């Protein structure tokens, strides 16, 4: 009976059980209960049972509503941050915000704890803020509320928390949650970790010695390249130093994503391929990796083969006029990150990025009176940082410590630009050697798409095609899996591409095992999540689908999927209408010149600089954002009979640069966080160390 979402009490009659179920079920559940509730059961014999789908089928991003509304303690924390924000704005006054755009990503940033002295702030500021705080605290009532889970779902969640022998993991490509036994999960991970050419096992004392050494290397790097005479931006140096000083756990954490799309038979789950990931966020090398990522990104995005996303890719290929014999093919690198030889990459990447044409002025300086370019301090800092980060991936899996001795881990912050640049070094030779056969060539990290122009002689064409594949495969051990050139139904990223009448046409490709577990309306997410989902997905359909009829079909399917997740047709129709109008306007909009883009960016930056922010955790039973805005307007922005806030002056006679309050919600923990499997060392039962080969 549990498969129906409840367990009857045998001591009660059928009618009494029915009354109990109706009493315990929230009103909202009758109106927004999803019908599409699925997950991937990878356990031996599929022992999880159908009942657990009522919980896992909600999606691991589903947020369980907190038992209590937001307390005054938490609200006061948000009010304190808001007060500091307002005081700073008033203190500095209506000075124009400088806007810089030198083509670089924004600098790394650490929030400042500085605030002006009370004597530097006019009394009217504190009076208005005091009225706002009092009115807000009167609206927030700390009370217990009903859950957005059914009683049976709460029982399932409690059982999963207590069951230490089951791992609730994520699947690769976002295909939904899966469940697998802990001992099988450990064995699947050790398939990767026991590769002695890629990883080595460390004892706890060795791991601590390694991290202490890395900490010293980062400190020495800051001393050498920071300060007045260094090349680091002050914000960058402060960011790295701050995170180094406040680091609590120096290690990364290893986990797996299950590649269920690689299964030949979805019912045969005895062994499922996995993707290894190392979560380095919070680790000792993460802040330095963030700096490397900031420096490498312009180099990676400046490569000939680079494109940022599917929409930009289609914009590029739509401009092509292809001959009748043109054919499409793709190539996918095999485990690119782990197969990039670290020693070779550390040797050739720094030299490549200071070549003429590769941001020479950024990484080199010309000797006065000579033509020679020599590495500058920034290049030396980058080379040293690359050595620290890519030689020191030290992480934990369960109770065992590992060090990666070759390749890099997915999850390392600068891994994408690192991999992009590494193969770009070889790409130059590939594109030059086969320029007569490649009508078009693009790559997104480890995925290649190209258009092949075959030779009129089939034998010569076969030889050239083989030569091309062998030459691509000849770069420091990287291997690629190629599809054979053809004119239709080529899958690349999330697109299905074909040639029709000399033009590339496209549609969206969806993996067959995708569960389409969109966030249900009952999830305790901040407002606007559903709007953002619909707006983004509808725009994606318009950007990636060449045929108008197919766009309509996709929109109908998307709406049906949302309805199957508990959303109401009457709520979705106006939202879809807005999204379609927005997508059509976006597609028609022509990209302006650089000056127009710069002006738009500057205007947005100035607008953002004239806001203050009220930070709160989201709880649907708290006062709404609209109510908070009303109180702000009446108490601070434009109190009745008083001067508007942005016309009020500070002690120096400067006007207050505040036009708007933004209520910034952050979400509470979702099911994925509640059932997290990244740190399995705290679980009872199986330990990773007992599975290691002696």
C-alpha cells in the first residue's frame, strides 16, 4: 500500500483511514501535486521500491519548507547589513560610479566590514531606518507552520537520513537523482582512484604535511607577486589572503556522477559508468585557482575555435553557405581532464600564452630599443600559480586521502580554460594542415563540431579522413572519439544538426533518459524561479529550433511537462505568452556597436550602484517582498510629508545615491543538500579504507 503515498493503520476502518489521510494532507497538495515522480534506481534488484519516488521524484533541488518562519534574530542580521549599506551610501554621497571595462572579468572580491562612524551619519538616516526596522519586525512573527511535504514523504525523508547504506547521487547531464548502495558507490569510485598513474594514496599525516607545504607556497607567492611592487590587483590579493587566513578544511572532496545515458540497457544497472568530480570549493587552492581562472579566461575565449554557448554557435553556422558535398561530424575527448599530462601542460601552456597574438601585452614586455619580448611579472605569477594549483590536488574520499599526480579534476576552478588552451596549442597545426577539408571547425572544451569537405575520390578521402583523426589523436596522449561524417542528425551538445539546401538547420536534442523533473510549485523556492525557468526555456527553443512549427510543438510539450510537475494551466498560459513575446523581441534585436554596448553596461552599473540590499532567507509564510517594499517606501524612500530619500543630503551637502531597495532572498537547504553524498566519511558501516587493494 505504501506505493500509493500512505500507509494505512490496520486498527482503523477504511473510512477512518481515509479521514486521517485527508486531515493530514495540506490543501495545497490537492492542487499542485506532481504526477511525474521518478528517479533512477541503480540498486541491485531495484530494492528501493516505488514509494521512495514520491520523495526523490520531487527533484533534489526541491526545498523543504522550514518548520518555523524567520526569527527576529535572522531578520535583525539582515537589517544590520542594510544599515551598513545605507550608511556607506549616505557617507560617500552622490558621487558618480566609475565604470571600467578593459575586456577582463571583474576582480575577485571580499566584502568589506568597514562602516562610517555614527557621528558622520545625519540623524534623519537613523530615524528613517529605525521606523523601517520597527515596522518590519512587527510583520515578522516567529511561528510553526505546516510542511510542504506529505506525512508519508516526511517519513521517507527521515528513513533516508537514517539509512547509511544507501547513497542518493546525481546523474551526469542532469538526468535526475539516482539511488545506489554505499558499498557499490565506493567500488565505483575506486575504479578511478586506484589508477596509480593518476592518483596516489596518502596517509593522514602525509596529507596534512602536503597541505602545510601548499599553504606556505601560496603565502610565498603572495609575498613575491603582491604588494606595491607586485602585479596583483589589490582586490585579488585581498581575496586570496582572506580565504587563506580563514580556511577551515584544506581538502577537496571526491564524488561521482552516474552516466546513465551510457547504459546500453536502462534495466541492466549492474555496472554504470561514472564521471569523477572533485569538489574543490572551500579547499586551500580554490582561491588561487579562482585567480588563475580570471587570468586564463580571456586567453581561452580568444581562441579561434572557441564559442560561449549553443545560441552563439548556431549564429555562427547559420551564416554558412555550404556546398552539396559538405558533411558534419563531431568528436568527443576521452576523459580530457584526467588525460592532460600535467608536466607537459605546465611546460607548454605558459609559453603559448605569451606568443605574439596570444595577449602579448598582457604577459610580455618589450626590451627598450629591441624587438624582443620578454615575460613580465604577471606571466611569472601565472606560471608559479599554475604549478601550485595543478600539482597539488589533494582531496578526500571517505576516510582516505589522495593526491592527483597527473591530469586535473573536474571541479577545479580553472580546469575549463586550462583544457581549452591546452588543445588549442595543437589545433593551430590541425586547422592549418587540413584547411582544404575543414569548412568549419569549433570546439567547446572537449566537444568538437566540424564540417568536412570530402575529396571527390572516395579512396583518397578515406585516407585523408584517417590521417586527420590520427593527427588530432597525436597530441600528448589525448584521444578522441569521432562520429563518421554525414549530412543529417548529428548530435552536438544539446542540438541535433542537419544540412538542408546548403544551410545548417537545428533542433533541440534531449537524452531519452531525462526525467524532466522541473521544480514543483510546492517547493519553498524564492519567487520568480518558475518565471525564470519558463522565460529561459522558451528563449532556448526560439534560439535553437530552426522550424517554427517545431517551436510550437516544443512549447506544448514543455507546458505538459510543467503541468505534470504540479503547475496549473491557468497560471502558465499568461507566463508563456510573456515568454514568447520576450523571445521574439530578443531574437529580432540587433546587436549594437561596441560603444552602445559599453553605454548600456555603464548605465546598468550606475543603476546597480544606486540600490541597497535587504538580505533574508526565503520562507513563503513570511511577509512578501511587496509588503517589505511598501514599508520601505513609507518609512525610508518617501515618508508622507517628507523629502524623498534620494534628495536628502549628507553632512557634506551631497545627495543620497539610493533609488531602490532590493529584497535579496537566499534559499534554505534543498533535498540534495539534506541527502548530500560528498562527505561519506561520517557514515556508519562501510569505510573506503577497507576496500583499498593492499
